[in-house]
């Protein structure tokens, strides 16, 4: 049993935070997941997108029965005031596909969960429709699973791409399981040198955001532990 389960999309988002944690393999619904354990905490990177987030959340609930689920990871800014490595803790999560809202007891502002990696054009549409701070692809799904299981939910995201950043066409490299196909992306990028500056910039910004996220978690995770539990 664990007190807190952290659900992210990709391992590199949480790598600085879980570096010295124990890695174990967990089976769920015919799949295998790598889960990081440390005292009363567990963390899992389930993949990109709604379905991957749902399955990862269900897997840790089945195995660890946590008291709190945290959707943590990287997000794209919808407001120009949010810069790379800014950390936000929204208290309203909106599913862009259904309009369903999920609420946290702490934090402030709106995060919208979309079905694709948002580019500058889709970001403009999202901010107009939902008045959100940022966009991700998993938080609403994790929040839904938490609600279905009567588990408390929180969300913390770090900005990896600013509102006007021109994202390379990454959606075509995310497969049906939520895995990013690095080999295909590298092969595609190798033939398109005009994309290299954007790819390099996004990589650097994502690394900065990941470190900012993990620094925030190190500083604040104890505040999220249920009363009586010491990390």
C-alpha cells in the first residue's frame, strides 16, 4: 500500500525525482509497467495520452491502493505570461473532448487535457474556449480514474513549450499505446535540417521543465502526504 501515486507520461519527466528509487515491474491487464517505489510514494510513467494515463492510474491503484493520485509532467503554455520551466498547480482540469471538469482542493487555474500535442494554432483555440493556463494530454484521464475510485487527486505541471512556440509535428510519432517512436522521429528529423533548431530548443526546454517539476516535487511532496504519514 502507498500513500501517494504519481502518474506521468514519460520517464524523463520524473527522472531527476526518482533517480535513487527502487524500480519494480508491475503487471496489470496483460501489460507490464515499470514503477518506482520510495517509502510511501510510487511513480509510474504510463505513456502519452488519455488511454495511457487511464491504464497507468488503474495499474497503480490495483497494486498499491494509494490515498492520493498526482498527475505530474510537462505541459504547453496557453498564456504568454507562462515561460519555460514555470510550474503550475491547477485546481480545475477540463477534458477538451467532453467538457467534463475535475477539481482539486488545492492550487489555482485551469488545465485543459487535449487529444493531441497542441501546436500554436490549437493552443489559441483552447485558450479561447476554456480560458486555461496550459494544456496536457493525460491529467483529465487520471482525474477521472481517481474520481471513479474515490481517491483524492492533485495536479502539477511544468511548462515545456511557450504559447507561441512552433512545435515540430510530433503527433505522428505517438503510437496507439502512448509510446513515442524515437527511431522514426530521428529518421524523419535527419532529412529535415530546417527543423533541427526547433527540435534542439524543445529538447532543452523539456529538460529544464523536467528539472523544475522534480525540484518542485522534492520541495512540496511532503505537503501532499496524508496526515500522519511521514516521508
